[in-house]
């Protein structure tokens, strides 16, 4: 082991099965839906009220607004309701409950954290820092989502987490988000739809257009095109898929940070939102935006995506463009470097790469930055979050995979002005899986999606074997001194 003092805080963020959301529980067979609704319609009003009250007694205390959630699922099955008579509120709620189910979002794991300064530093004691930590929560079916925690790092380095609410709430999805034409066209071209139907739909739209604008344009093409060829059909489906993959969501400001969860929305992330790497990005004019790269997974393929927010209340989720948008582990630098955005990545699933762009949504021309060098990273090497700016250079926390698929955490240092130049790297791991940290859903793994500096201390939250999360502090000066210079 590298001789660096590591302070392990007496904090563990473990999965909690009691934190649940309500999801639709609707059969794929239309006849089954109709049959279930028929049973509910056959009840008397007295029986309906009795059964609804029994359900409420069992589930009301587990959700902030149970009634609204049940009514939302009732609306999803209204096309299958075969009676014209008005339904009572109680019957609507009971039907909604028949097509609802609880999902324990973190029953399996709470891991792969990243950490950034909180956007609100008001009333923070001098020398302290309020932070936001993101976590990958995994439940039944290995579906992953993003959770949040908040806390305070004291001036002397102690870390305290805020109480975690028992409730969890999914955001409201904007039904009419806006899109930018240029990146939309670029993505269509990348997917092989550089054709007449794409131009026919998008050309009449403005540089910024809404989902309703796009839908009207798609309907117009469907009406005006004869015959509707397979090429046209495939193009229009791809346009709708791309629109679904770029969405906007928002939370009520009344919700505590731990009550907010970003659960999969689009088809390309239906099996999970994985390993979000949040970074506090400061533009040259001082404007701050929080970005997060994450891996969308649909059960068959992965796709890197981008999240944007300024306040952790309103979020934009966007597809990324460019030939380098592939594989996992993209991590954005926290500011421009010599006028360009910079990103770490791992396109080849073996080496750590770097790329530069004048647009944070478009990436190409990735170049190898670090290759596996030591036995503990001899299978592959990647990043553990966005680079951290220090007076000595860009500090990159890395992960290395070695024998027996053992994941360790290391570090490297890049030149501030030219981060494609490696100044130094650790020859031995900074953190290794040991003791109880070895045991979990995926054994022998320590991993992180982002750290931050607090004074001269590196605050490093890390996952233990894809199960739970711990936090360590490391002396920045000791860490920099341990880096072996690279020629």
C-alpha cells in the first residue's frame, strides 16, 4: 500500500428497503386490463369505499401523496374503461391501486457516489462546506436510479450527513420540453438518418422548438407522404425516440434533497441510470452549471448521456453527440481548458482517454491518456469522476481492475494547461477492497464517481463492492508527494 494517511469516517450509506416509490403495474394484455377493471366496476359503492379504506390504512403512511399517484395510474388505463357512467373518486382510486405497485428503489444497493459543493452555501459556518452527494440506487431487476444526500464538512474535516427522509418522490416530467435543432440534426445523422424525411420534419422548425412543434411536424409528414415507405416510418420512429431521450424534469422545492429521485424515463435507460458523475462546472464568465455524465442502459445496449441542472430542482437530460460518445466512464473537467471543454473517457474499455471540444454536447477525436501500468490495473483503467484542480495540476482519481476482477482506486496528475500531459501517477493503490468492503453484490470492488477538495483534504466517497457507500479523507499534500513522476 502507498504510505498515505487515509481517514475513514464512521459513516456508511447502506441500502434501505423501506424507501419505496409507486410504479405502474399494468399487464401487457389488454383483455386482462379490461377484466381487472370489470371486477372493480362490479363492486358496490359501499364495498369500493371499504376496500379503498383498507388499502389506504396499509399504504398511506408510506407515500407523501398516495392519492395523486393512484389517480395518475388510473388515467393510464382509462382507454380500457368500458362504461359511460361517471365514476366516483373512490372507485377511480381503487382502480388506480389495482394497476399500481411499490418499488424499493435501493433494496439491493446504494453505491457509486459522486460529491459536489451544494448550490446553497448560506448560513454555513466559516471554513465549512455544504455538499450534495449523488448515489446509484439499485432495486429489483437491477434497475438503477439517482438518489441524493446532503451534509456538511466542518472546518476541521469532520463530516455530518443530514437526516434521510423515509419518503422518496419521482419528479414531474415536462410534457412539452424544448430542443435545439442543430444537435438534434447531428444525432439523427449519426444514427444513419441523414435523409429526406428527417429534413422534411426538421427544416420548417426554428432553431429552438418544442415537443408539440415537433409532433405537429411529424403528423404533417405522415399526412402528406404517400406512400408511407419503410424508410419514412423508420425515420419518424427514430425522431420520436430521440425526442423521448431528451427530456426535462422538476421537483417541488418543498421536497428535501433525499426525497428526490431520478428514475428511468426514456426507453434507452429503461434498465437503469448508471454511475452519474456530477461536476460543478464554472464557465469563463463565472456562471455555474452542474453537469453529470451517466450511462443509460436498456438491458441490451449502453449510451452515455448528460444531465444539466443549476439548483437540483430542475434538470435537463440530453443525448450526447459525436463519434467518441460510446462505452462508459465519461467525466467532464470542471472548467474550460485553454478555451475548450475537456472530457475523460474510456471508449476501448481498457485505457483512459481524453478529448477536447468547443461544445459540451459534441465529442470526438479521443486520445489515449493513460494505459494500464501496474498489476493492480493491468486489466483496465478508468476514472473515478471529474478531474480536480489543484495548484500542482489536475488530480484524477482512477480505478484499476486487476487479477480476479479486483477493483482498486488510484490517482494521476495532469498538466493544468495541457491535461493531455501526464505529470505523475500512483504505482500502488490508494484504496483497496478489504475486510467487509470485499463482500457485496459484486465482491472485491472499491469505486467512486467523484471526489472534492476541502482545503488541503481530498474528500473521497467510495462504494464497497456494489452494495454500500463509505467516505474517506486523504491529505492532498501526501497524495501529491506519492505520485511517481512520468517522463
